[in-house]
C-alpha cells in the first residue's frame, strides 16, 4: 500500500469541562466514532492506561490491520484498538502514526528520517532489528513502517513511568521529572462557549481544549493529576497501576485478569476460596496428625507423615493459586487419607 499524505481523517480529542466533584473529563469527540452521549474519562486514566499497555499487542493490531487506502487502514487500527484500550488512547496513538507518517513523507528520505528521529532512543536500531529484521525503507509496506513507529511512541512512556513511580514514592523526584517533561509552556487550542438562560437564571461556560498529540494529552493529564491530587495505586494481583474508584486505599483494579473476571472480582472469590482451603487443610492436618499419634507401632510413621504433610501443603498452595479446584483438593485428601498403611 502506498503512503498517502493529506488524509481526510479528523480524530482530534476535545476535552470539555472537568467535573470538579468526580475528577473527570468530558470527551467531545467529533468524528465517525462519536458516542451519542459525551463519553467521560477519569483524570489520570490516559497516563495509567498508557503505562500499562502492551506495545507488542498494539504492534500485532497494526500488523493484522487491512484497508484499501491509508485512511481505511487507520480507521481499522482504531476500531481494533478500541477492544484493548479506551477511546481516547486509541485515537491519540493513531494520531501519532499519522503525524509520524507525514513527517516521514516530508523528509523525502527514509534513511535521514530514521537517523534523525530515532537517534535519541537508546539502542533503537539494535532492538528494532532484533524484532523486525530491518529498518523500513522506500520498498517497505505500510505495516512495516507503522510498526517501526511503535518503538518511538513507546519512548514517551519512560518519563511518565518514572513520574508515576516517584509521584507515589518521592514527590521531590516527581517534581524534577515534571520540569523535564515541561521544558517550556504548552499551547493548546482553547475555546469558551457560553450557555446562559435568563429565564431559568442559570449560566454555564463550556471550556474546551483541542488535543491531537499523545504527548500533549499526557502532559495535560499529568498536570491535572497533580492539581486534583488524584490517587494512583498498584494492583496487588496483576501489578498494574489503576485509579481507585471508591476508596483511596483500594488494593485491586477492575481490569480483566482471567476468565472474564476482574482482579477485584477474583480477589474476593480467591479470599473466600482461600479461607475454605485453609480450613479444609487444617482439619485434615489435625485428623492425620492424630492418626500418626495412634500408630506409633508402624515402622517409619514419622517419615510417612512428613511426606504426606509436604504433599498436602503443595496441594493446598496449588488450590490457593487456582491451579486446581477445591473439589480436586478434597479428592486428593480422600485418596491419600490412608498414607500410614502404604
């Protein structure tokens, strides 16, 4: 597929007034993906989702996308991305592909473009060659070219990863990173739309920011995290960052983890399951230990009991991890209850 400039896709993000009470944005998106109602996005969600996203999975989405022309190709990437990421992140990621593609076409020299654009990325060439075989040139197809941009887009996240880490652990270091992220002021298209009803004696001024670049949105989101004192936690199950919904000290996120269940749903089920497993293990241990006490006349009874107890604990731990069900654990205990006469 031939690279084409001056694409007709307009996928800018329009941020409406922040909802003061709930720390949220209105997304006033004006394109074919428009929702009938204003989608609402948590402050900090873009940074959290971008930090947590798997760039290899996004590369796979690009590699598997198809289209009759560049515009259709991009639209299909966004539609596929929406299954993995929120709307705003999917659109902003695709915007970066568009911007980088136009910069590549403006350069009129692939080699110079990659030399200049990716020069600041440590080990970019070695890492890219290891994964994809060669740096794209004029003979490369669109999938290869857009996939190569992922490594560049991914470098944005490094500073923000550090920011989140220090925002949670060391505010002084976080401030230094902010100064690095914002070496100068950031300009965004800003619009005010008055809404005044004299009869109802109400007035409202809709403030709108137009954001196209992923990096600009990340900067904006970073400032709002600081301004609104947004909490960001680390899920104790999957290890990903998340924004707590109800209490600031929540331990588990709402991301899908296994079998269509979120970490929060699984944590509750696992806690109940673990309590049952632990109780089952303790009852069985006491029963078998009493059996050992009654059978001192059996040769090597201590060794046999120790062997049983080690295996029983292994089965208990497997059940707590979800590797086996509690029914399977019960079955194992039943089948091995006569360990003393084996």
